[in-house]
């Protein structure tokens, strides 16, 4: 698919419409769907993850939607050298998930994909269904290569969208919560599923569903520098594991501007608008109302209110997080149970794939 197709208004609007229909149906038929979501274990999660994805995962799982939460440890190898911390970062992710309110159990499976060999065995047949040209023009891969400053791109970086397709399709995930920038990956996964079903399932039922994107309604959160997305690697984030004092210290350094009166103007005053947005996400007010309340009290009051609101919002999570840090065996048991249950799904899917490709013995 041409890169331009990913950026066309028509394609995006169609994705929004499908997403809205899925969201409405989930409220009525949650068991009809299986969600695949997750993170790479490159460090602790921050408030951008909390407002952007964690709260939504908690909401969907509590609605009764079967939820697979992937810890994408293999993908760390594509553009990071911090492999010495993958194991610890994996456990820290689980702590963040549980502290945020995700409850592993019948409906929620948390697992690292390096422990699911059957899932990874899908990689080779899937690669035969994708052209080099399709991989090379994937806009999300291009952006990640640029942001990581990689000049010597390894093959894993080019092919990781195919690995993502393995992650989604091994469990027959039919919904993937994403932002607009991840739509190309969903389109590639759909293309692979279609190609497999068309080539190998002519005289049998299709093996794979065609996954749909569930577009996030969460606003984009900038880092405390106010100029780019909040990120672990850019030093502009407030982490969920930060103490209340550390949070206030970071917020005091947040960039604002020289205007005394606080107004909500995302285009003209992005730094101030971002801090107002963060307060509104905590207090459930509109950003404009927060700005009006602060008014002429200036950026000092703005930062003070953000510090108070954020620490109040995260206090229960941080209390639970401290408890979970003292339970390493429980965290390990969550992962081992997740691996066992994810592998059972993967074994069944791989057998269906072998049957379809006439490779069963």
C-alpha cells in the first residue's frame, strides 16, 4: 500500500468511523472482541502512557473485553542497546500495569513475546506474504528510524511490523487500540491476514480475522519541554514511579512563556496549554475552565495546581505500586501464568496454520 494512502483524509475518516462503531458495539458485546495491546520494556511508564493508554486498558478489560497485554521484549533489540535491562524493565511494566488497575485473570493475559515461540514461528510464512517495497515505505518505521537517529538500520527494524502482525494474529486479536500514527501497522497486519487466508484457505474457513483499529480518544500529551511528545528517552517525562517531591521538582522546570495571564491556546501557547490539559485530565474540568480559574496568577500558580492535581491523581497508584515492588514472586507468577495461557492459544493457532499450509505430520 502506498505511503500516501496512510495519510489521506478519506482513509483516516473511514478508520474513525469503524472505530466509533466498534466502541459502540463493545458496550453491548464485549466478549465478541479480543484486544491486543502492549509496550516495549525500555523503561518505566510515564503519565503520557497513563492518560493515553493505561486508563483505556483498565476500562476495556473491566467491560469484559478479553485483553492480551504484550510486553514486546524482542522489539527492544531493533533500536535499543539496553538489553541488559530488559528483564527488570519487563517486571517494572507489570508493576505499572497492576498499580494502574489492570487485573490479570480469566479476561486479561500479560506476557513477554520472547516466551511464545509458536507466535514467533509465524514470522517466516508471514514474511513471504509481504514485499520489500511494502516494508520500506511504512511511514511509522521511517519515523522511528529517524527519531532513534539510526544510520545503520538492522533487518529487525524493517521487519518488526511483520512481527507485530504475528503478535496480533497469533491470538486472533480483532481489535488493536492505537493512535493515528500506528494505523499503517494495522493496515499491514490486515494485508497479511488477507493474503494468508486467500492463499492457504481457499477450501477451508479463514484462519485469521482482519483486525480493526480502535482509535484513542486521548489527547496528545507533550513533554514538560512543551515542544515534543512525552518520552522516556527525551528527559521530558513524569514517571508513574516518581515520588511526589520528584513530580513537583520536574513540573517546576516545565517550560511556559512570559505572558502573565493564563489562557488555553494550544496553537499560540502550546507549553501552557499542555500543562492546563494535564490538570484537566486529573480534575475532569475543561482546560478553558482551569485557565479561567488561574487567570492572572501566572505560571507559578499553574505549576502549583498541576503538581497538586497530578499527585492527587497518582497517589492511589503509587501506594499500590510500592506494595507490588515488595512482591517480586507475585509479579513473576503473573508473567509465568500469562506465558502459559498465551502459549496455549499460540499452539492452537500454529496448528491451524500448519494444517492450512499442508505441513502437518
